[in-house]
C-alpha cells in the first residue's frame, strides 16, 4: 500500500490563531476560562487543559472579572454584553471567516432581509449566527431566519419567493452541499443575495478539493483516505464524506491509537489528510506508523 500525504491538510489559519491566543493567555498567568471547546480536537483541548485552561459551556460558570476566551466558532452579541457587564477580560479567538458571517447576518437583519443559514442547527457556529440575528433584529426565535442543512429543505422555507432573501453558511460544510443548496435557493428566490459569507471558508474548500483530486487521480476502487481528526469536528467529517462521494473508502481516526479499527485490505493507495483543528504532530505520528508497517 502506497501512502501519500494530501496537501493542504490540518491546522488552518483560524485554528492557529486561536491556539496561539490561548497559549499566550495561559502563559500570562492567572486562571483563564474558555467558552466551549476552543477548537474541535481532543488532543488540542487536552493539552490546553493540561496547561490550566478551564473549559465551560456557560458564562455563569465564570466568576465576575475573570478572563474569558471565546472559541474560534464565534459568540452572539448577548454573550459579549454579559461578559462586559460582569467586568470580564475578553480574549476573542473568533475566526475571521466566522466573524465575516456574523457581520453579514447583522447587515441582513438591519435591512429586514430574511436570512437562510446553511448549516447544522446544533453546531455552535450556527447557534452563534442565530443569536446574532436575534440580538440584532430584536425578534424572538426564528421569525426571519431559517437554518437548512440540505437542498431538500429549501422548498419548505416560509419566505415569499418574490422577496430578497439573504444567505450565509457554516464555514465547514461540504462545498458540494453548499452548491446544491445555493442552486435550490436561486431557483426558488430569484432575488437571492449570496455574499462571500454564503461560501465555506478557504481552508475548508482547499482541503476538500485536495481530497477529491487525490481520489480522482487514481482508481477510486483501490483508494483509501484516512482522515485524522475528532468526531466532534465538522470539517473532519466532511473530508471523509467527500472521499466517499468520490468513490474511495474512508476512515476517521483521532490518532495512531485508533488505527487498528481501519481495515486497509484491498487498498493500494492511501491518502492521509487531517481536519483543520488537527495538530501536525498527530499526522506525522500516524504517517510514521503506517510507513514502517506497524499497521497492516
Ligand atoms: S476551518 Fe475555516 S472557519 Fe474554521 S477556524 Fe479554520 S479558517 Fe476559520
């Protein structure tokens, strides 16, 4: 079996920036709390815990005046307001691509344009975008915003077809899914407004395109793609999906410990890739175990 590392893979600029901010905050001394997982990777979160980071799911678990780190996935205005009101020192690690989507939601909400968010309603990034809409518009619930996860949900949207409708998307979706949803939205809403925030981020797109190209450059029936990343990472899951859609066999593992769950029988070429929150050291560790034949 020939093993090849697919480029680009692994850490993106948003994750790098967030991890650097976290390390700097911890090295400055004093307790630091992080709202939600900083990035969706077990190893990164475990290392930061080891350095003293305290992960919480709510600001109510942080004392007044404490130092709070907002994760790469973004937070709605109400969370910023609560932190300010309680005298917290805020370190904001929101990825610039996520911040761009928040600004776009604000703009649509301020203009009264109904919004479609393409994404997974339960993902913390999408929860943040919905909160941004509610806090900006002052409207309860999802009055002028709907979340759709695939093209099949477009037909059921309640917005009139003759109105302008704005769209933004979760940064880490499959680019194929986003294209299909945008096509369905354009067919239903001729006045659709699709700004740059209606696309996945550059890192997501580049990593997905590289996986697709790797699979299609050979015979997909003897091609495998091993994706390294945590089960909670949306972009990691998408990489495996894209490899399968292109015809390859794909596996996801957190690291070398889980390699024994992969059956590489019949695979002649194996591509190695990693989610945007996977440290390079883990990729290299998996590669060396595969290369020296510790895993058959
Ligand atoms: S995957 Fe994209 S949106 Fe998420 S942190 Fe990385 S660059 Fe930012």
